[in-house]
């Protein structure tokens, strides 16, 4: 790895990366763009918050934009406005970058970017600004735009507002409390009454505003017959407030108002920490519209209208532009190139002649629009079942552990509080209420309410920096139990592109032949052509803009120049019957001059990471819809046992196999809609393909960058997190036992509670920070084995 990490995002650079200065091609491309356009200030503003860049080099349809832009252009006003969602926003530097790109264009009126929600509003002067060009310019830097679907309000923002108000009120109450602690007595009637009334009313506001999330959660849990941790928190808030109010009305001594306010504020901090980073990770992506998010161009008379996929009916005349998805089985009215990797996992582009069926889920992989006729209604297509999203999953094991812990804690606290009330009531009812209130205050669930959420926040922040984004709250509790890693092949362990096995054949060619091959390959969108074109460009091959190249679907490319006929394609067609049928042949006048074999490009650290995971006792499987021979070849390169590599799996067969293997210990990594059903069967599932529809919305986590190292880091860090949580619970038990003894003995006063409770909270937070500091977590086999038990 590079000593200082990636030049763009500072993430570790995998060994063997194509460029040792960058962790992925996305980071390299964006770094180059920023320098080329004089936008280096981005790094000064971003600081350490830069994350890896998702690869955005593939074709992407803009059909979704047409109806939205058409609505924006309606009317006769001088200014047009467009509201969109943005994928990839993560800091103020992103806002500055978009604003700077907008400022450099003529005709723009205003740009408003909301990084907290991942939303953008752009306004421009009619006829003087090209919104398509502006959006395309921004997307070059790794961002993505989509229809405005993200919610304008989310859990963490609501909690943050409550927290801010509660903290402000609590600070004022604490200032008033200082007066009571330093000697303000009832004899000073006027000021005493004023400070008391202010404390009561401000504390009442804290109870209503800050306590509401706990009251609501406690009530809902009781209705379901569950004892939740929020129950003692809610009871503690109410009882302490009631006791303090009773004391205030009677004018008897010190109150617990300051402790109550501090307690409520700290509990809200913990609740906000739990939600904050999950919301950030979810907002990073575009909202998945499922079937409604897929638009298709439909001919209606002499008009071409973008319609939602569910509105497609049999007999509709469709037009698939480059990058467009065909939502139903359809008949091609003209020959074209289509990719079905979204559904089958097959990386290769298929040439489909006119009159043949184009399967639902195919993408137009060519460079021109193709006319089709729909064979079926959308509802009869196989796509709806794969697109159907499910509610976020939650592990029953995770729920059982925390529910059991909550039940024990709730019962213990309530029993001890009842004991204190019963012991002291016969002697002094007023004192009994004070003892009970003290018990509920000082037996604070700070470890679970504050420290554990902080530990999860720190762990998720570290993983986010490594390119691993958590989307499910209990994922880090599930990862220590993972024993089987199930990988899709194309786009997951491979990068979805090809590379030459050897380059000697190209190097040995005469310059005339290299130029001819480059003229043909550079004019084709076929994966093999793109692979050859990139390699020939690196060798300095020259491009002839006037060359006339003919592409014959299913056969190859042909160029006639200087009285010679050059062909690049299938061996039998190019003129090399004896050649390996799996190779691509370059011929001149029917005589083969070179043959090339390609193979899929593996993620740069795939073999190394899989070896490391296997050494730690994990089982690694390869599941794919690709041809068995291709799956076996990739498995061999990755060191995966033959019996653990399965090819030619339909989406249903892949899901059935995951279901069979899962014993609450599987992690599935996939990238296409063909993996959608398998996602629902695995214990936890993730994707490196955040630019695909549906799948990111079902994933428990997503990856950025070109490596899979973050998966091993996440499993390792989850083990450390579990160990830290156990220590926190042990510390909390010891502290609460001491607090119970002191409170039952009647030694806990409001002043002591006001000191002890925040000090214990600060102490346990410092303990959490210290526990998660240090080197990157290292997994060990014995820890893994212990975790499985």
C-alpha cells in the first residue's frame, strides 16, 4: 500500500493497484479533473472527509430527466427551476465544487445544495443556460443526479433539533441550580421563588421536548408487551420531575432539576448518535424508485414520450437509447447490441438481429437508439419480482440479545427502586421519594444510552473512511457471526471489464496492422474491442477519422484500406479456422496475423483478501449467472475450491442456494438485480454497485473503491466493537451496583447526584474512546472461532 494513501481520498491503496497513487480509477479521474480545472481548493475545504469515488464511466440513460426538465420549462417566466436528488454529497467541499462549476456557466441564476439531505435546486435564465450540460459536468466528478424523492425530514435531524433545544434549556437550569447549591434559601423569598419557577418551567419544557422520544418508545414497547430500555429512562424522567416539583412546591431544600436536565440531554445525545451516521449513509445514495424509477421512451404517434415502466403494455412501440433498459420482453425492429448483466450477470454484449427477442432487463449497449415492440405487459415481465423492495431487515439474534439485556436492566432497576421506596416509606415518606428518585437517576443506563451508541458511531466513521458504508443499524452486531462469504462474480469480484492475457501479439504487429486494429476496435462498444482499443492506445496506435469500419453483429469488425481487407472478430469469420474459438483474431486479406485472448479483470486485491479470509476460517463461495466455464476460470484465479463455485444460476436458483447455506452466518455481496432475491435470504448483504437501481436500497452496506478489503476490516472492527460493548456493560454493572448501595443507604443527595451522574457519563465515554483507539483491527482465528460459538 502507498505510505500516505490515495492522493484523493487518503484511503489505503491496495497492493498491485494500476496506479500506486490512487485506490481506484474513480479517485484518479476526479483528482485529475480537479487539478486540470484549477479546483484544488476542494481539498482544503474537505479536510479528512473525502471518501472514495464510485466509478461513473459506464453509460447511463437520461430518460428520467426528460419529463422533469419538461415540467421545469413549462410556463413563460424568465427563470426556470429544477429540483433534484444528488448521490455522493458528503461535506461542504462538495457544495463548493458544485457552486464553482455552476458559477463558471453563463445564464445561471441560483444554485442551492443541501448536503444534509443530498438535494439540489438549480435556477437559470430561460434560453441562456443548458441544465443538461451542467449536470453532466458535475457527474464527471463522481456525483449522480436523480428525481427528487429523498425525504425532507429524517430521524437524526429531528433528534438534533430536540437535542439543541434541550441542551440550551438544561444549561439555563444548571445556572439557576448553582444558586441553590451555594446557599440560596427560602428566606430570600423573591429571588428564591423566581429561580424556582424558572427551573420548574424550563425543566417541564425539557421533559416535554427531550423526553418525548423516550415516552413514545416506552409506550409503544408496552403496547407490544416488551420491556424496552426506554421504559426506565421514561419513568426516571417522570418520577424525578415529579419529586422535584413536589419539593419545589413545598419549599423543601435542593431539587433534582439540574440532574434531570443533564440526564435527558445525555440520553438524547446517545439516541442522536445512533441515528446520525445511518442517515448520512442512506442519504449518500439516490432514493431507489424501483419500477417507478425506470423510464422508457414510448412512441405515441409522431411523439416520443418518456413513461414509467409499469405503464408499458404489449404492442407498445419503444425506443431504447444507448444505456436504456428494456423493461419487458420485446422484439427488435432493427439489429443492436444488448447487455444482460443486470439480470443474468453475463458481462458480454450480445448482438441481437432484427426480428429476434430482446429479454426484459437488457440494456442497449450500442451507440445508437434501437426500435422495439413490447411482447408483454410490464406486470407479466420477470422484472417486477426482482425490483420489489422489502422492509429493512433486522436480525432476530441481534434483537434477542438487546431485548434480553433491556428486560434484565428494566426489571432490576424497577425492583431496586421499589425496594428503596418500600424500605424508606415507613420511616419517612418524603425521604422515600428522594431515595427512589436518586436510584432512578444514578442507576443511569449511560453505557447503553450514550457510550455504546458512541462506540458504534466511531466504528462506522472509521469504516466510512475505508469505503464501507453501513445502512442497517444492527449490521455490526451480525458481522462477528459471519462464517460464509458468498460473492457474485461479475462486477463484484471482477470489475466488469476485460484485459488481455498477454500483449506480445500486439507488440509484434507492424505499425500498419496496429493502426488498422485500433481504427476498428475504437469504433466498437464490445467489451473485447474496448479492451484492445485501450491497449493499442497505450502503444501509440494512430486513429484515422476517415476510416470506414463496418460492424457485423455476432461476427466482428471489417475495414477496407489501401486495397487490403482487415477483419477483427470471430476466428472462423476472420479467416483462422484453426484458431482457439474463444480468441479474437486479427486478419488481413483472410490470413490471420494475430490472435488475442481476454479474461475478466479481477478487483486488484480480490485474491489476497480472499486468501486472508480463508486463513481465518471463513468459507468463500462464488455464485454467478455466468457460464460455468467462465465461473470455474475465475474461481481458479481466486483460489476458490471448485465445489464452492456455482455458475449458470438463475436469480431464483441463486436465492435458493443462499437460503440453503444460511444458518444465520452468511454475507452476500452482489451487484445486479439478478442478486436481489439472494439479498433477502442472506443474513447480511452488500453491494459495490451504488449506480444500479434497486440493489443499493436492499443492501445492508455498500462499498466504494475498487477493492474488497473493507469487508475484512468491517468484520475485524465488529469483533473489537463487540468486545468494547461487553466491557462497557461490565463497567456499567459495577458502577450501578455501587450507586444502588449508596442510594439505598440514603447517602445520595441531589448535589451528589448532580456531580456523580455526569462524571460517570464522562468517564465511560473516555473509556469508550480509549478502547477504540489504536491500530487498525486485526482479525485472529481464535477470536473468529469464539465469535461463531
